């Protein structure tokens, strides 16, 4: 275990010494380029284009108009189409309650 740790420390020292021996000590390590999509870590992503933001606002506005319009004009979808019956008018037979004689 000590030999593996010593090898790791040796490699680390070799990289730091090699990094300081470069002509430009402020050189940043080369990053891998990912060509699939924008990548951001712990920062905000790229801002969407104006057309995308405007389209999202229009679609969201249309969606809320549709929902509120139908809630106002077709509220029976939520409350039901028919009047709720009066439970006090139900008989024991309709409710399935046995008679007192049984």
C-alpha cells in the first residue's frame, strides 16, 4: 500500500514540476471539447434566444387562457353535470340498511 501511495505522490510531484518548468506558467490546462451540447457546471447555462423566450411566453399565456376559459364556461367538468341528491330523502332499503326486525 505504501508503494502505491508513493507512486501516486511521485506522479503528482512530476506533474507539478513539469507544470512549473513551462515557459508560460499561467497556461491553463487544455480542456476536452464536447461537441454535443452546451455544458455548464455550477454556472447558469446559456441564455435562450429571444424567439424561444417569446414563444414560451405565448404558449404559456395561451395555455392559461384555455384553462381559465373552460373552468369558467364548462365548470361541470369539475362540479358534475347533475344536482347532488338530498341524502335525507333516501330510504333504508336504498342505503342497504337492514330493518330492525332482522
